[in-house]
């Protein structure tokens, strides 16, 4: 499965990584595993590394529904890093829709800038 995450409770940081040809089922599975993880804290910052995605098999319907199903606390900083235009656009669409629920998500092309914005 091309998704993984780590929870660093000392830094209050969740790092998610998605790579390969990502499908809707894999995104849903990642989110379900994370939200149900006993170590998950809703106000931890999140860094999402999307730079390894080689193919997007996720439709706009999934992006819309996922953006409305937020389990991070409103106001919590989350940074997505994308290297291709298609993935960047997908992440921006997600971020814009989630902002209506109080989510604070920025999309970057550079990992260092994302880390700086998160304060790590």
C-alpha cells in the first residue's frame, strides 16, 4: 500500500507520505487508520509528502467528500508538498474546500518551505 504515516508526539507532528499510483481506497484507508490511531491528536500539525505520486486515480468527488470529513482540529497547520502540477492542483482543491471548515492547509512545491511554515 503506497501510504504511510508517523506520529511524533514530542514535536506534535504527523508526517504522512503517499506515493505511487494512489487510489481513492488507499486515501480513505490512510485517513481511517490515522483518525483511529490511539496516538492521533487532532491538534498536531501535519506534513503530507505527495512528491512520490506517479499517478492520480482520485476523482474530484473523493476530494470533495474527503475535504468535508475533517478530523484535524480547526486552526491546526497542515502542509502538503507536491512536485507535479496535477498533484499540486488536487491538493489545492482539497485545501480550498477544507478551509470552509476552519482547516489551515497550505500547499507547497518545496519541502523546506513547508517545514519552515510548520515551524519544524
